C-alpha cells in the first residue's frame, strides 16, 4: 500500500465549513476523522482517542487508579499514595487527547461522548489534586478544571434538554456554577481566566434556559412517546392528529 496521501486528500478536499466526519474502518468500528488544511487526523470514538492501551489498560488514568486501589488494599489507606513526575506527564498528555476529541464531539452534538470524555478528565484532576505533590505538575491540569466542569455540565444539560427535562438541565448548570465558585485558588495563568469565562458562560446559558418554555408540539410528542411505550394506541392516534393540526 502506498504511503502517499495525495489521492486520499484529493478525495476529501479541505472545507473549513465541513472538517469532520465519522467513517467505518476496515474492521467495522467507527472512527472520527478531521480534515486539516495540510492533512487529516483520526480519532477512536471509544477508549483512548489514539487507540493506545497503556500497559494493557484502556487509559493511563485507569492504570493509575488501579495502582491506587492496589495501594489502598495493601496499606489499608491510600493517603500516602503519590504520583511521580513521569506519570503526571502521562496523565497530562492523555488529558489533552481527550480534550481534542470532546471539543470536536461537542461541535457534532455527540453530548453523551462529551460527558464521558470530560468525566475522564475530571477524574484525572481529582487524582492529581489528591496524590501529586509537585505543584507544577498538578496545576498544569487543574488550571483548566473550570473549563472541563463547564463542558461536562453543558453536555449533560443538552442531553436532558433532548429528553425534554428542562428542570434537570437547569439543576445541572446551577450545580456546575456552584462547583466552579467553590474551587480553591491556583497560582496558574489560565485558572482565573477559565473560571471567569466558564461562570459567565454557564450563567448566560442558565438565564436563556429559564426563559424557554417547551413548545406545545414538544409536549405532545413526549406524551406520544409515552402512549406508544404503554401501548395505548388509541391515545397515540389522538396525539398524532393534534400534532398534525398544530404543525399545519
């Protein structure tokens, strides 16, 4: 097989308005591809974005969390468990990979996977906060925690809105605001910027959400789903007729 990518790139010309696609790989799995001006990137949709399994684990975070639990089991406490510099760097690099992927998945409205990937990076933050003594290693990741919390909350809120759960979405956003406000101060360049920006973004989203009331059609569609699930087909037919009348 030729290593020259010319034909491949000509077959998918760069368009700044349409840079991402999900394709089926040779083994049947789906992968995310991103077209760049001078090439292409490919991300696994599940597991680590680069498809690597560090030392047999799905992620480096899983590996270190396993070591933590083994230490807790052997010692009776995990308090003295410490993350070395090399492992902190591995975690930081892995967090960046997850960041790149969830940023693109958010643009594609794949909120379920965004929530999963931001959960990974929040776990990573907690591990470093509790078990890394080197302030520079720790803050290299923790300075971005306000942003990670924001993206996690927005993805979960959007999932709730898709299910017509507006109050749940509002609660998610308000809880994220409280969590960011309660974060301890950090001597890191990006922390204050990310905290202020994330709080402003979440407050704006909460305000917009509180001013939105579900449309009559959305309410009827939710009732229709419930009627079909309960096999109440007579009611389902009535609801379809009402939806059709309103839409027309």
